[in-house]
C-alpha cells in the first residue's frame, strides 16, 4: 500500500512540474515577444505599419524596406559597426522624424553619443545622394495629364509649380556678420530659409539650399537655380512677397500672385476673383510645408550652427542635405492634394 501511494504522489508531482515548466516556457515566450516588440530592429517593425509611421514618418513597412534596400548597399561597411545597417538607418530616420537628441538615440540603441554622431555623418550624405532623385521637376505632358480639377477649373493646364519659402531656427551665431545674415525679422530669431516648389499634384519638385533668414523671397528665387526649370508658357503661383514677374518673364513664363491692396481703397471685382482663385490652390504649398515639418520634427527644432558648415570633402552643408532627405521621404507618402 505504501509503495502504491508513493507512486501516485510522484505522478501527481510530475504532472505539476510539467505544468509549471509549460507555464514558465509560455512566460519566457511572452517576455521574449515583448522584448522584440520594444526592440528597435527589423523584426519588430514587420506587420506594424503604425510603428513604422511613428518612428520614421513613412507610410508602411514595405516603403521602409524599399528605402533601406535602395540606400543601405551604398553605405560602406565597417568591422567596428555595433548596429546592423537597418538599425543605423532607423537611428537616422528617428533623428529626422522625432528630432531625438543624440544622447536619447545613444540610450535607445545602447551605443555611445560619438557612435550615434558618426552614424549620422555617414548616412546623411548617402541618403541625400540616393534619395534626392525623388525630388524631380516633371515633364510638362505628365503634369497636364494628371492636373487636379481645382487647377484645371481656375488656370487650365498651365500651372507648373506653386512656390513658397519656409524657415528653420538655428542657434545664435558667434560672429556679428553671421548673426545679421541669419536674423529673420519675420520670425524674430536666427533662421535659415528654403525655397520649396510643389506640383499641382502636391509633389515636391524643388527644394533650394539653405539661405540666411535675412534674404528676401525674391532674392532666393532669383539666385537658387529655380528659374532654370521653367518653360515658355508655364504659370508660377506664389504669394505677394514674390515680386519676380520680370525674372519669370525672362523665361517666357508667367507669374500669378494675389493682388496688392496697398494704395487702393478696395480691389476691383476682377482682382477679388483672381485673388480668390490663387488663394484656393496656393494653400496646397502651405499644406505640403506643414506635412514635411510634421513628418520631420528636426525642421521644427533649433539646429546647431555646425549644421550650416560645409565639411571637408563634401559639397553641401548638413542642413541642405537634411532638408532634401526630408522632402524626398515626404514624396513617398500620399499627396495632400485631391485629384478631383
């Protein structure tokens, strides 16, 4: 009897041990899944487009991998790499998207601040080189075939581009001349200014290099190679500050801006109607600028002076490359302009 009783207890204990082991394995699996979800690696982004959008601004994992496969092969390999290439690109995109501080990125990826800085310095120029081709001035026929209804009704199929400028804050320079060149009376801060152009379809087709915030919209437009893209018969839409009708006319194109009210008691009915037409479609360039800045918070932050300095062996300052990469990535998202 004692032997039978001992056998029954052993079987019960064994069953409890097996159940406990199964529970432990389930807990381990669950914890590993949570660790993977919290980790910033390729597997954690699969099948999670919301996570991709939050950290990178891109619309989907598929789009993220297209960018990665297009850029990563051109990044020089190093035996000192602590992170995978995917993690390195993710670090760069998080810097642009979230304006995350280098120390923050260092903590998130368990690396040093200097390593995070080197990753950015290595990736940004290559991303600029590879992705800047997404910012293209389309052929006239392509523009006309896909002209949105709101533009066709007001301007036919002549609109080639809508332009505007936007500014990015920078730290106060140490030299008086640099302070004067970057001071923006409009923003009451030291800034750099970019000229941006979008197609009627809402795609960014032009982005200039950075200019000092003191420069006028007219000066930037006439000196940043934008006008060379115009063809005879093109129509350029802009705000009142773009007094560039003569410069645009040099290329046999036309400029449409809202009517000036200075010196007039009121606008004529024709001026009111033309101004309304321009305002209704020119709002799209402001929406695109807002989209670029919302997707890339680095353009809403105050950038250090070092980003304005062209480094040895490079043709552009970091701020120029950052702006182009942000605009190129924005072009991979759905347009804010309705076709109909």
